[in-house]
C-alpha cells in the first residue's frame, strides 16, 4: 500500500502558515521523510463566497504549488486532488503537466475530475452542462500531445492542426492519468483513458452536492471496483495495471488524539484486498506544527510498521 495526502487547506479561512513557501516546503519535506509516496493540492480557482461559508475551502494553484514542492523533494510523487479538467484548455494542461514531469524527474500524476461547482464554471466561462464532453476530449488531446508530434485534433470543443509541444514528459509513455468520481461514467473514462480511479466516500447528501454517485460503505466501493474491472475486461485491458485510491476510516486520522495505528493498518489491509493501491490520508490544517507532527506520527506508526 502507498500513502498520499492533500495539502491541508481544509477550511476558509485557512491557517496562513500553510501557504508560505516555507510552509509548503516543510509539509512536502516532512511527507517525504515520513515515507509518504504522494502529495498534492486541490483546484478551486474561483470559488464563491457562499460555498466557502458553507464549508468550502481555499486553495493554491495546484500546478504552481506542486512545482514548488517538487523543488524541495526528490522522491515524492506530485498528485493533485484533483485538477478540474474542464476549467483549462487541454493544451495548456498538457504543457503544465509535461513541464512539472520534466522538472521533477518523472514524478507527476495527472489526477482529474469533471467538477461540480456551477458558479465556479460560470466565473471561468465554461459551460457546466458540457463538462463531461470537455473532459473526454481533453483527455484525448493531452495523451496525443504528450506522445506525438504534428498532432491534429478535430472535436466538438477543441480543434488544432499540426501541434508539436516539447519537451515531452519524462515519464514513459506519459505521466499516469487518474480520474476521480464515483459514477459509472468516471469508471468508463478510467477504462478508456486512465491509469487510476479516485473514488471518495460520499453519503447521499454529499453525493448530491458533489453531483456524483453515493459511496457510503466498503461494499459500495467493492461494487465500484468490480464494475471497473468488468469495463476493463470488455475492452481488453488488464485491471491489475490500474491504481485505485480511497480513504481509510479505520483507526481515525493521525492528527487525532485517539488515533489507532493498528486499526488503521487493519483497515488498509482490507482495502488492499479489495484492490485499493493508494490510501488518501487526512492531515490536520489548524497549524503548520500540527500538520508536520501528524505526518511524522503517521510515518512512524503506520508506514514504517507496514
């Protein structure tokens, strides 16, 4: 099992220590030292005040922040959670991703989602109702630009002729692409385009807000993984080559006073038996010290023991 976490800007307002260069570097360095395999940032370039006051959170630009973290680490994989792909032109995403992959020595994973905040789409001038089609065309474009020269593309949303974008990514054949979401459409995109699936726990109310399918139990996750495998089998892909990320509710989080590392390890083993390959860990964001202490604690009690 490998472990990753998202930079702990969980709130609005956020703790200011977390958004300084020194703060981002300290969290990234602590993660690498503790044995984490991945680290990333969320993507909210234009959230509404209403959403922030209702429990949303602020965010750094993920590509800029991951580049900064990469400069302070040597092994940590940079995994956004997640890039809302319809927000950006795919040729720009391909350039940013290739640049990050080159400068980090092949440590970038492009994790993407379709997004759900209608007013954020409006602020960015993107048609909310077209987000599914935008994602699928964008994935085609990104893979083509990362692996070929003189690329032409004629789609509903994007048209290009004779594009060559170097430097190409260091990763061969290109950085892994993970796709978030709990729906069958998300799993179909993984089977067709991706190297990983990123579902997340979603009770019915949260699922409605996030415009995805509920995922309330491990049985829901198991059913989703089985569906993903069926989709891969149908098109001749080996499901064993795909990553699956999820959170582990067993044992609590490493910032909790009553964190139970043994229970967490048992939960991680149960997830691994189901086909999960990465666990997303929740790190506290109330201060820089509490974040790095929790990271160190998790490294000692879970990663080293696993």
